[in-house]
C-alpha cells in the first residue's frame, strides 16, 4: 500500500494507539525542503514497524526551524 502525505507533515501519524503493527507500506512525504516532514511520527508503547519503504521525505530538520533556540540539539 502506498501512502503520500500530500502536503501533510507526516505520512503516518500515530496518536493514542498501542500494540500496533505497520507492515509493508510505501511512505512518502515530499515537501519544499523548508517545512517539517516525516515518514512516520509518534511516541507510543509497543509499536512494531516492519517492511516499510520510506522515501522522498523532503523537509527541514526540527533543530533548523529556530536556530536561536539553544534548548534544541544541533
């Protein structure tokens, strides 16, 4: 299955899920290189990611959004 973020920040957002498996997905999140983009994003317990093809994720790194913010890692 192919999932294109189509302008969204992430192709797959995991929120309020647990005991989840993402399997055999083709994920893209093309962007302009200046906005945040992610293939898969979420902080959840017991999530399994396997056989994912994540490519063409074109965005900026979070630390580059506000370089004057010293609380972010370089």
